[in-house]
C-alpha cells in the first residue's frame, strides 16, 4: 500500500494498481519485448502460480511523498536502448501523474535482457 499525506488528506493506493498500470504502459512502448521479474519474490510467485504475475518487473516506492518506480524490462535486439528508455520514462511519468495526481520523482529502467523478434 502506498500512503501519501498531502494538504487534502491521506491517499492510499494499492501497489498492485500501480504495478498493473505501469506494466501495461511500459509494455506498450516501442522496443519493449516484455517485463522481467525484478526480485526473487516475483520469481517465486511466478513459478508457483505458473502464470504471469501482475507486478512482474515493477517496484514502486514512496520516498518523501513522491514515487520512485523501478522497471526491469527486456528490449528488442537491434534497437536504440537509450531512445526506448527515454520513451518509457516519459510515458510512465505522464500516465501515473495524470491517473493519480501523484508526483513521480524518478523512474529507473533496468534492461535485463534482449530478445530477437
């Protein structure tokens, strides 16, 4: 649960909401071949369920009232990784701020794999 206090009161949003929103937005970006499990907890849950987990490759933290988002992605081989990452950062920041009204302090994108088409 992400909890943020502001002048209007307390905001509580489930981490699964952010994970679904961010995962969907990031996977739609050109050059993204998919999301990659970012920690052993995600790997274990994915292996046990046998299905895609909703927060695959996404970690969201509240740091000083702003969100810090970590994304672990696989990119398509042969494309400019810097352009793909800039696109993801812009799109994720815009979408989260528009959907929730919360400030996104930072989006960290980790390229964990390359895949051929």
